[in-house]
C-alpha cells in the first residue's frame, strides 16, 4: 500500500449522512478524493475532492469512477429496511459492481455493513463476529451478501476488504438501545482511517461500535487493523429517553428493524 497522502480513495454514498461526514474529514487527508452517489452532493464539494454522480447498479459507470483507485470506501446503497426490489439494485448489484472495480484496480474495499446482520439476537447476548448471522430484514441480508462477496474476492483474487458492522452512528445517543449500539463520529472516522492505512487487512469483520460499557459486541478483527475505540455512550446515560414502547423492538438487538412486519406469535404462544 502507498503512504497515506498518495492513496487514491473513492467514497461511494458520499451524499448520505455518514458519507458527507467522511467526505469532509477525508478530503484534506487524501488529496484527489473521489466522491460518488446516485444523488447530487448536498452543498459544496470539499476542497481537494471531486464529485461524480453515478448509480451503483450501473457497472460501466462504476468501473469508470473507480479507475485508478487503490481504496474504495463503500457506504452507498439503501441504508434502512425496504422491499427486496428496492434493496436489489444498489445493495446487491451495486456491491458486486464495486468489488469488480476493486478487482480490476487491485483496490481494498472498506464496507459499511450493519448491526442488522445480527439484529435477531436478544439484547444482552454478547456476540463475536464469528457467531451465526441473524439478519432482521432484506437490508441486513444485503449487508451479509456484501461481507460474503468480500470473502469470496479475497480467497479467489486476493482483494482485501474491511467490513464494519455499524451500530448506531449518530452524533449522540438518544435512547436506551444506543447505550449499547452507539458508534461516535470520531470513532467511525478513526476506524475508517485505520482500515485505509493498515498494511494488510485480509478479509476483516469489525463491530462499528464505541467502547460502550453496555456494548453487546465483543470479539472482532479490530486489532488486525490497529484500531481501538475511544468514546463511551455511558457519558450520555442520564440524558437518553426510554426505547419506543414496542415489545419486539425492545427484545432484540436490531431494535425497530426487527418489529417491522413481525409475523411470529408472541413468546409462549408458539
Ligand atoms: C442502520 O444500519 C441504519 O442505517 C441506521 O439508520 C440505524 O437505524 C442503525 O442501523 C441502528 O441500528 O441504529
């Protein structure tokens, strides 16, 4: 890998909430940063970066945008639970297009995976990234698909990828669940930079979570990329509100994603 300043970085999903934050923070560190999204970039493109509007499902366009990249930060696609038809183009087809572009350019992929890959574990259960996935919707399934595409591209082509199972990446925790799932913006940025600059990553799975006292997520590959979380949601424990009054959402780690269209009988009624 080249040194930090000469890295050629591409960021997908640049017009989304986390994308905009990363675009601003990474532009000064990686001159020539390329930003892309299906939607126009809201506001001014950060100095030193350039923006190209592109649909992730358009393989030719993505191949063109990725030309010369040695790192692709892949934060694009649908970021909430939706129908399979809505998830398919960006999250499934788009992810394959991104990995194909990575293969052609020998680039490393840093992927915004999600805690919704394991959303149907009960709250309080401590998890390792090695535990069986329990996705809570098509969105979570699409994130697992990307993690597996990354594994396949590493084994078959030697393309490295770091998959960050993001918890709740928000400025401040607002409800009880966030005391376990919060991922501060500074920790997110530190993790992305560590993933970009690590000598070697292989296929890595990480919990995108701060050093929360109440975290449900343990063993992962963070040490392999030299990352350690610094923030702790406990500092907000006095301020957060109760979780929404929804027994299914309160039971599972994925919160409200788990109760959308939930079709099982209440506990004990089979
Ligand atoms: C996610 O994956 C979503 O993109 C985000 O909007 C939050 O809902 C987050 O998970 C969460 O679980 O808090």
